[in-house]
C-alpha cells in the first residue's frame, strides 16, 4: 500500500474523486484486499453504518390525500353535489345518507386501492437484483441491497450495475448509461486513473448504479451505495406505489364521464319537463337525483382495479410475475407467442450423447451431470490415435468453459452445476473420458478470453502452455499460446482450415466440410444440439486478441451433440394454445433442424416441413415476404436477439397481439416492443427483466400459457361484474321512467336513498365475488378476444339491459304493484306518497331488485355453463356477498333509524314470499336461456374469448 494513501477508513476520510485515484489506491482507501474482499464481520459493520444499498422510497401519497382522491371522481362529485342541494332544501336525513354513502364508497375504494398497490409493490420487490461479490475469500451471490462500500464485485454482460463502482480490472466492458447521462450508445470502460476534472459522462473507469452492462466483464470496488450513488443524488427517491391506472381503467373512466354527461342531460331534461308540466321543483329535483344515482354504476372503477390486482396475484401463484398492470389485459388477448427454445420449451439440462471426431461417431453413456459414464466406439473403449484426438477435443471444450460442476456433497446430494448448462455438459463429457480438468487448468492457465456472444455464436479462450522439458529445440520453461474455440458448427467450421484426424491434421477441404454438415444435420434431426470445437496454436508475438484476430485459421477438432429434453408440461401447454387460437413462433439461436425436431416433438408443428428462416435470411428479407411467411408455420433459427424485434414488429403489423420471451441484454428492444415482454427469472439478465412486462419465475413456457389463461379470466370477470352491476341500474331506472310517463298517476316506486343502498350497499360484495371467479372451463377453447373488442361490447350491454335488466325491472315493478293490489287496489288509487302503504310499496320495489340481483349473481357466474355444473357453492365470496346482501336488506327494512333514512317499512310474510321468489325465477330463466344456447352450440360472446 503506498505510504501517502489516506488511512483505510472510508467513513473518516474525505471522499476523493474516485476516478482520479489509481484502482489500487481506491482499494486501499476502502481497506480491502482485492484477493479476499471484505470479511463478513467488516461487511456487517459497514452495512450497519451505511444502511442497505437502496434508494429512499418516496413516502407515497399521504393517507388523507389518498382518501380524498376517492372523492374527486366525476360520479362521486355528482353525489356530493346532490347531497349539498338536498341539504340546502332542508332534507337533512336524505342528505346525511347521501354523504354517508359517499364516505362508505371512499373507504371501500381506499382499502381496495391500498391492497392492490401493496400487492404490486411486493411483486416488484420479488424481482430483486443479485450480485457476485467477493467476501472472506469466497465468491458469493448476494442481494444487491446487502452491498457496502469496499465490496469487490464482478460484472458481466446483462448485469445491472448494483452500486457506484471504481473499476479495478476490465475486459472489454461496455455499459449503457442512458439512465444517468441520457447517452444511449454503449460506453467503453477501463481501469486506468483519469484527470480529476473529468465530467461524469467521461469517467470511463467508473460504473454507476442503475446503468446496464451490455458487453464484457469487469471487477470493481464499491465506492458508494444507496442514496450516496450518482443515481441517488439525481433521483433520491423512488416511487413507493406503482401506478394503478391501466388502459382499461382509463377507458372505464372515459366511459363513466360520457355516461355522466348523458345522465346529467337526462336529469336536467326530466327536471325541465316536470316544471313545465307544473310539478313542484322540489319533487322534480329529487326525481332527477334519483335518475342520476340510479343510472350511475358507482362501484365499477374500484371493482376493476381490484379484479386486475387479483389477477396479478393469481398469476404470481402460477409462476408468472406481472410487472405492469396493463399486461394482465394484454395477456388475455394474446394471439402469438414468440418463444425461444433452450430453457423455455426445453429443460436446459444438457447431456452430451455423441461425439464426432475425424468422421467417426462415438457414443457417450450416462445421464445428468454426474461423471458416471464412458465414451464408447461401437461398445468398446476408444483407443489409438482416435483416443488422442478425442482427448484433444474434450480438453479444448473443457477449458474453453466457464461452468462449474458441483459434487453431491457440495450441492444437496446430487451432481449439479453453476453457469451455462451447455458448457457444463461439455465438462461432464470430458470427465467421463477420464480427463482431470482441474489439473489441466493449472497446467494451461487461461490468459485471455473472448466471451460467448449470440451474434458470433462462439466463444474462445487463450491459454499459456509452458514446456516442462526440452522438446524439438524448444527449451524447457519456454511458453506458447494456444486458443480454444467452441460454438455453432457452421460458424466454427467457416473459420477452420485444417481438421484433426487419426492423430494428425489434414486440410479441411470441401469433402470434409460436407461430412461435417451432414453429421450436424443428422444429429439435429434427432433433436440434438450440436457444438463444434476447434483450436489454434498462436504464432510467437501474437497480440491481436480480438475475435477476428483469434478466431481464424483454426483446426477443427470435432462435434459434440447433446440432448436437451423438452419440458414435460410443454406439450400440454402447446396443445392448449392450439385450442385457444394462439400461434407459437419459435425464434431461437439454435440450428434450424434441431429447432424443427424439438418443435415437432412438442406439437408446435403439425403439417409438412415448416419454413425455416435463418437470421441471415431475415436480415435481407423484404417486409412483404416476411409478412407472407408469417401467415404460415415458420421457425426462425440462428437468429440473434436483436433480430427478434423485426419479427415482433412484423407480427404486430399484421394485427397480432404479441408476447415474446427473452433473457439477454440484446433481447431488451424486442421485449419492450412486444405487447407482452416476457423475461426469464432464473436465467435472464437484469436488463431483460427490467425491460419486460412479466417475469417467469421458472423460465417455463407453460407458465406463459397459464398467465394467458388468467388474463382471459380477468377480462371475463370484469365483464361478469359489469353485466351484474348494469343489470341493477336498468331495474333502478325503469320505475323512474314509469313514474314519468304515468303523468303523475304513479308515485316514484323507488326512492333515491333506496337506489343508493343497492348500488353502494347490497351490490358491492357480490360484484367483487364475481371478480374472483376462477378461469372458466373452456376459456382456452376460444379464439383470442379481438384487440379492438370493447370491454362493454354489444353482447354485455344487451344481456345486462335487455335480458337480466328487463327481468329485474319486471321483478321490481311487479312487486310494487303486487303490494298495492294486496292492499286494496284496484278499488282504491295507488298508495299516496308519505303513507305507510307507500313506504311498504317502495320497500317491495327495493326488495324485488335485491332478490332479483341474488338470482343474477349466480346467473352471471358463467356465460354458458349451468350453475349446477360449476357448483353452487364453488365461489365462497359470491356466497358471502349474497349473505351480506340479504342481511343489509334485512337491516334496511327492520332497523328503525335506517327505516327512516331509507323510507322503508316492514313487510309481511306474503310480501316477502312474493319478492324472494324472484331470486330463483331469474336464475331459472337464465338457466333455460343457457340450455337453449348450449343446445344450439353457440357460444355467447361475453367473456375473454371472442364468439
Ligand atoms: P434459444 O435462443 O432458443 O435460447 P440458444 O441457446 O441455442 O437457443 P443462443 O444462446 O443465441 O441460442 O446460442 C446460439 C448458438 O451459439 C447455439 O445454438 C450454440 O451453437 C452456440 N452456443 C451457445 N452457447 C454457447 C457457449 N457457451 N459457447 C459457445 N457456443 C455457444
């Protein structure tokens, strides 16, 4: 440690500009040895001093503000205005009930919104960032929040930089700092000191929190965490609450504003006509208010938000974590899923099955990642020159490799791996051939590496070989460099000029190239993934360690074919998609024939050979051709992630709602462009996860399909409770119209207070119950809902207003007339306002609507299926809702204070029998309708699927 360095106590010393210090000085300043990192005790102590590596959370809107925001919604404002005028007219009881209703509505909305926010915030936290840290001499994976100044951290392509770092060592590291500097081009980084006055954007030896690594690798020391980071300084705060507004709720808001204008217009017209006809202004005002509150679906917006949030929760249980609320809606109308193959459709548990060396296939036995097994040539062990060729290839494949095998004693009883399964499989194959890779790594230390990149489709490492004894004139102790390369067969072969065969080497002529291509195709048709291995002795003084410099003039060592079985649940999920009218387009980096045979095994391809478009073809393909091809079965193979964007855009151009999967940095543009970007939770990079709308906790294709199913269910549920809520609006408005058209002969059969007691009282819990209905059987047997299909489409409105609404209006009015008839009419006129008989009559109307709604809630639970098929008791919340509904009705009718407020009066047994009979009547009428529909084999277009 240089003597003029500040004392190694980062808390006491003034903070120097880190970019101006040498890396060693920065490490010394933080009192950390780059070989061991901080000790865990020191890290704990620093964590206690500096706090977790998190930005301070915005305290959110205050509780009061959140509560008040419930009141400033157009529909509620109308209620408040009506309440104020009612109070001015001296109707204190009515006014206080209206205000009571406003407050209850606000409380319900407030509680529900709070729950939805909480659920979403918890999910956002669940997608936490993990980092590779050196602590106490061991490399650990920690939650980024646990980082402290002085921690030594590794970065690799795809990582989000977890804190502000002074780079110590870097290999071609490039980051995108748009979040910090607005510059969207990648910035090259290095570890050298810079002048103190270098501006933030030019500090190439620093990596700042929140920026993204797009290429290369580096090690750095943490110099600032949490709010002390540059990002922290700029933003300081992150929002505590996610935005709950979605296109759907916005559409709903627009709809309710339109509705409001219509309702206010009608109310004004009513008032004017009434006055013109000589009615009292007071009576007409109360009538206008009755119309307005009767027609307004007050509880709807809150119910939509809570239903979406319930959907998010259910999807999370099925391993699909939604990061954006609108994704729930988009999922329901997905028409195409563009899926990659490895790890999503397949297990990503690779086992090498065969080697191909110098034209000979060799079998590899054994399963899983354990080294039990052998390499056999037609059942016998391999020997002679072939054995040395084999060892040469397996050594190259095993050293050009970043995976680690974990023995059973280190990994819970079974052989497992750290890193890329493809690479791990190569190491396992080497172990089966008896190669001790640990020893070889010591003998041939790695001096350079060119990391794997999907665009190049290969990876290379450079190793130093030191001669232990004098050999061919080369003195002992002298050394040379050897490059090992592995990657996609065609790409690697294109860079080879010789081939290893029979213990020597020969020219890689066209004959050999054809043999390699034929062997690759043979393996690929058996659904095997094929990798080629090559090597090169670098000339003395070699210094061009770029991909172009190293990956040329290679010697082809052989092919390794590995098996990656399809995930067992994928075939079912694919079949579900087929029935649901959702297309699956495989977009993979793997070889076309391998992709095709996997696609065939899982049922993605049904007809003859599909069109296989490679990345290279895609690059130059004119747009019309691409669109034409996308209408048929097609597989995109050997595609680089950035080319996915074009496929997604073309599909969207054809009117599709597209979900696309991705895991790498370069997948981010396609994930953002898609209607639903799906990132992998296990294998995905931070960058991909941040760009995605949804993250799969298990990387499994089947989870996407489950989420689509839930998305459809959510949409269907919103339609269900909208139908239910509108139904009562119809029943509430009709009595009012009847009164108006009777020219005063019939007094108002349902008062304003009673209307409110339904909309904001009895209707609420059953509506939420409908919002929790499980996906209906057959919801995945319908084609996707068209993108432009409005939420409240014709079928919802027809059913709500003309079917259930009409029956319910009949229930309400007939109950009213039944009471009047029971009490002497027609001998005497209808009970006059203010009398007990009138109160009983309006109570009958109220009870008629409530009873009919009880029938309707069961009827609305399914579009076509009988309630007796789906089970009368299968939705507990609906049952609870009905119980609450009837209990509230009982209270309204029998509690003296409520009787006064709601203008009700107790009913007799006959009256109760009459009104309550409407509950089964509505249900049975709807059962009859459903039976007819089922017999006709017609689906009724009102759920997530289209007709
Ligand atoms: P998918 O896109 O379906 O996940 P993939 O894993 O094959 O499939 P990429 O990761 O883009 O897609 O890989 C492209 C090709 O590069 C592979 O088919 C393989 O031939 C080669 N490859 C993959 N991983 C490595 C690696 N670690 N080293 C060298 N080559 C590799």
